[in-house]
C-alpha cells in the first residue's frame, strides 16, 4: 500500500509565510543547488543525509513535535517525496511537499535567495559533459582516433541518467569542494 503524501502549492506556502506563521521548510537538494537559489527561510538538509534524527537535531524545542507541520522542497518534487516518506515512517503526521519544488516556486515569480554567483549542479553537469565531448573530438582528430571511442560511453551515461533519474556525474560534482559550502546566510541576496 502506497502512502499518501500531502502537497501544498508554492503560492499558498508563500502566503502562509507572509501572514507571519512560523513555517518549518526543509530543502533536500544538494548544497550547490541550494546556493544557486532557495526559498527564503528553508533549511538545507540534503536527501543523502536526511532522516528524522537529523530533523530532530535542528528543532528549537527540546522535544520533537510529530504533529507540527513540516514542509519539504527540492528541485521538482521527487526527492522531497522520498524525504516525506522517511518522516512519515518515523511517525511525523503533518508532512507536505511543495508542488513542483523550487522550480515551481521560481516559475511563480516568488522571491528566492541566492548565494553569490553559484552555478546550479545541473548546469555544472552540462558544462562538464560539454567539455568532455569537445575534448574527445579535439583529441580524436589531433592525438589518436581512440578518443572517439569514449563518446558513445558519455551518450550511454546520459541515456542511463535520463531513464533511471540517477546521475553519477552529478553526485561526483556535488562532493567537490566548491559545492560543499552550506552556510550562505551571510551572503544571501534576494
């Protein structure tokens, strides 16, 4: 039996925050994605590290309130749904996912914070693949034709990432030092 996960529209959540309600919003994307643009007030807990114990650690109360509303967001919603299932399994009763994630938030024209000139993880992957392909072609013509043999492997990796929704290159890039800075509160700009 699949569990029902509640959702909330970006506009409704934004309206609640404008009305002065205290909202617990967790962003489960990577630090690089968070720095590239996040909803104001969202706390970063990457999905790879996310569980109910981590959420309890950031609580300001001495006891975790399992009935207090928790809102989750990611890029488009899939990772937030995974995090929501983890919280529901841990006993949280009032968990909602932001419909369409920060992508929908941004498309709705709602305010977002950005940290400096961060490049999103998705764009870093695109740049890396582009550079690899260009280098393979250049080296294939100038050094040795065996460099052309690597091009189909790059294509196969892209096909696999598209079909499985898992990209090893993005996970590799996410652990690089410039993508590890999580604290951007001093640098955040609207």
